[in-house]
C-alpha cells in the first residue's frame, strides 16, 4: 500500500512568517481592488476623489454604496465593481486563513 511520510510541523517562526506573508499579499490585493474602485467611480461618473474612495471602500467592505450614481457608465461600473468586490472579499479571506487552516490540517495528520 502507499505509505505517506508527513513532514514535521513547521516552527512558530516559520508559521508566523507565513501569516505575515499572506497578510501582506491580502493587503496588496485589497489596495489594488480599492484603487480600481476609486478610479472607476471617479472616471465613470465624475465623482470627487474623496467620495470615490469612500464609496469604493464601502462597496469593497460589503457595507453598500453611499454615493448616488447618475450616469449609465457609472451604474454599469458600479454593478460590475459590486460583483467583483464580493469575489475579492472571499479571496482575501481565503488568503488570510490559508496558513492557519494548513497548520490545523497538518497538525491533525502528523504522526506522533
């Protein structure tokens, strides 16, 4: 039968470095998604920069829009950005939780 060798559990230093790396990736992804929203709201509907930032932040966090969109282009962008934001949120949660879930599964399979 197939015998699987398990690696020892990574040290806490390695584990925390993986957490830090994944948090950094998640923060960069979040920043990119926020930038897309700010630019999209500003250029598709002429929303002021600070209002575009506020609206993009609220949509990206799942809180909902705060600025009224007037143009067709703005409404199309807002619809696409809302769908995109839902996927980005779920992706970021996965990136952040991956090291902890991996460690949990690894711990369950380490032979004593």
